[in-house]
C-alpha cells in the first residue's frame, strides 16, 4: 500500500513539475535569464532544414554529434501539424514520461533483477528489493535543471540509456540500446563497462558492435557527411563551466592576459596556458579510462546492481574531467542516479543525491546567473566551484564504493556467489 501511494504521489509530482516546464519552454511563463529555447528554434531547426536537403551539416562546426543524432534533430517531423519547436518539446515531454514509466515499473518488480538465469552465476544481490526512490530522483532531478532540460535533446538520449540499464539482465537488448544511444551522443557506450564477465559481456558487447556498425552503414548510405563530427571538436578549448576553467576564473582576477569567446557553440577561455589546461583535462580523461580498465580487470563480485553503478561511475568520471561541462550533461547523471536508486540497498544513494544538488546549482549558474559566470564575478565563480566540487565529490565516492563492492581485498579469496540469507552479514561487513 505504501509503495502504491508513493507511485501515485510520484506521478502527481511529475505532472505538476512538467506542466511548469512546458509553460516555461512555451514562454507562457518567462523565467529569468537568457532564452534557452533558442537552441531548438534556431540551431536545431537550422540543422533540420539541412538534413531535409539531403546532407549532414558539413560546414557547421557546432554539429558535434554522432550520425544517429540526426534522428533526434529530425524527430519533430513525426508531428507535422505542429511547428518544429513545439513538436520537439512535446517529444521530449513524452520521453520524460517514458523514463518515469520505466522507473516505476522497475520499482514494482520485487526481484532485484529480471536478468540472466541462475545457472549463469550472477550473485544474488544481498538485501534485494526495489524502491520508488529512483522514480522520485527523476521526478525531482529534471526540473532542478529548469527549462534547459526540455530545450536540448539530451533527455531523449538519457531515456535510451535508462532503458538499456533497466534491461541489463537481457544482454543483447542492453547492447543494442547502448549502441543506439552511443550513436545519438557517444556517452551511452559507457553503459557496457559494468556488464557481467563471460557470456553476458560477449552478448552485450557483440550485439552493440553489430548494432553500431549497422546504424553507421545505414547513415553513410542515407546522407553524406555522417562522420564529419569526428573532426569538428579536435580544436576545442576549455569551456568556462568546466573543472579546468576554474583555473582561469581565478586567474583573470590576478592579471591573466586572456578572455572568453564563443567557439563551437559554447563560451570558452582563450589566451595563455589554455592549451595546457585543455591538455591536462584530456590527460585526466585518459587516467579515468585507465582506472575503468583496471577496475574491469580486477572486479569479481558482479551483482544485478553493478551495471548501473559502473555506468554511473564511468559517466561521472568522463563528465567531471571533460573540457566541456554543459548544463544538459547533468541529465545524463540524473538518469543514471535514478536507475541506481531503484535498488533499495543501492550503494550510490549519497553520490546520487549529491548529483541532484549539483543539478540545482547548475540551474543557478545557467541560465539564471550565467552573466556572472561569463564575466568572472565572484558569485558566479562560487557557483561553479560548488557545482564542480559536488561533481568531484560524487565521482570519488562512486568510484570508491564501486571498487570496494566488486574488487576482492588484498589477500581475499575469489569472490563467491552470495545467497540471500547472507545479506545481513554482507551489509555488516560492508560497513
């Protein structure tokens, strides 16, 4: 009964908050700050017209997306009776509803995983059970980002990622969805890092490779320029909201001879030492990749929660170390955090809530006080420092908890399946 009430309240809260978001993006209610919907009505619509002409945007360096992104940009065509922007917002709203439905359905499943059969060796998750917390995290997280959540196609990508992780027990389906998501916006490829060793990994990764190859071939045959995005970002600098940008946000007050400019569709720093900091960010990303590879080699105790928790850690790592942290990236993390919280005994509760707080701070720095961020006002710099500090903290906690839960300790024997009756002992040991 309590779970049913939680579901009803979650749906009601979702409806109320989404009504407010729709009022904002339709400009019935005009929120403070710049109009974030311009990207849809101007940039996305412009790309759509180019795609309709029979080509990818070959001459526009702001087109930085894999070939399947054309489907998201062209999706308003399925609602021809609406204007482009209106149709886009309606479709994002529907994707939002799909994510909520998936999370609520997962919460009703009393089993911890619908996944592989018992003879495949997956360790039952101690203290199993599902929770509606994941749905609530999604209900709260999206409006915390404000109208930006509906004014980018990232929510569509996140919907695909959530569906993939909630079907981790069906490796082939997960692999196909992850591949499709990766060809929408690259990062869903990281969803595959936590698949269970052996047959599940072979099935998921194999299906992902075949699916990705098939989609790429179809895109190559359909329109010229589908892979042009590969060269459009090679000269990107340090975007002013990234972790590395804090160096210049402070340095500009101590005599640094540089400034900001609009480049590749975002505001970036330009001047002395920017290439050095951008290179350092790439180096951190490489180190993040090395950590993930090391974890993958050392991990032994895979449970039903591992795919979502590993994906959460991987995307946090790559987001935090990136040269660019656009506000809409927070949607990725909110979606992955919500999937983690579906498990009643999730180890990622604290990092997930930190991500939600970081999302709220992100709306403050963009769009509400973005002018203060651009000019380097101390208040704007403080907002960035808080948001990025929360992301770093969430990243460290997530990676630490993932490692401790899956990698045997020094001198420990090989990981063995844990029976449900061992749940209390396992939780006590984890403390």
